[in-house]
């Protein structure tokens, strides 16, 4: 399986071209990054992409979808030698889908990143990560919606959110404020944009995953 990535210089969102082999079948995953590197790869590999797989409909992932003029897929599909399984992973968005290709790689959209997870509905994100994505084999490549590739096994061992969710690390106890509300900082992790990501628990018991810039360390 061949994979080429393009990265948006501002949003740091990824778009991918996936092919089974040179001269074979191909498709795109998302379209929120410059298309030129992907079209160049398609020409080099002598492939004609047949569809675009959409992980979710946020603007930074569908920006160039109309330019491609291809069918948009959000479910399981078979294209040439590429067998695609679609996994529902709501939380960051209601329509979030992760695509597992040939059992080798999973395109996780904005659900799972290297060292971090997506914001959104806390319980849905937790279930999508722990019950769906972490059930994949450890060697599975993770190609996220933003920045760096990783693997399921690496995130199981090193992702701060996952380590706490699976009981390998205790919850944090640092007191913070988020948008004027008192809270406890349960997890702090790096994030793809360099700003950090936090799991906080407000004093009324609500859990939330928020951008690090929203957290006031006391």
C-alpha cells in the first residue's frame, strides 16, 4: 500500500492519497490540504483516484472536496486491492468515521492524534478511542487528521489520555481555571498545534477536553 500526505500550512490538517500499487487503484482521504503534492504522487504512481473518503465534514478537512469531482464515501468500500472498513467514531463530530485500509492503517480524522485526542463530547471521544481504535492491532499505522503519523501500540503506551483512561497513570490533581470556572486538571498532553490539550473536570463534575490555551494554571 502506498500513502502520500499533504499538510495544510496553517490548519496543519492532512489530506492523503492511498494506492494499492503503482499503476493500480487509488483514493483520497480528506481534502483539507493542498492537492498539488497528491496529484503529483498520483501521476508518479500512474494511478487515477476513484473516490475521496471523508473522515468528517469540518471545513479544514473538506476544503478542496469540490475540486476533486469524485464520489464522496463515508462507509465501507472496496477499490481495486484496497479493502476499506469504516468505523463510527463520534465525539469530535457526530459524523466522524475512521477508515481501516487492508488491516494495515487507520485514518483517524480528529479522534486520535500522536500524544493526544480530539475535543468534543467527552464520553463519546473516550469510547471511540478506547473501545474502537484501541481494539485495533498494535502495529496498525495511525494516519490522523492533523500532523504526525503514529501507531496504535505507541499511543497505547505513551498517549497521556489513554494511559489515564486505562489506569496506567493516576488522574492529575492540579487546580486550574477554564473560561472563568474552577476545575481540576486531569491530563495535560502535547497537541498537534503546539498549544497543548487538557482533560479537565469542573467542580460540578463535568469532564471536558479543551485546548491548552483555555487552561489558566494557578
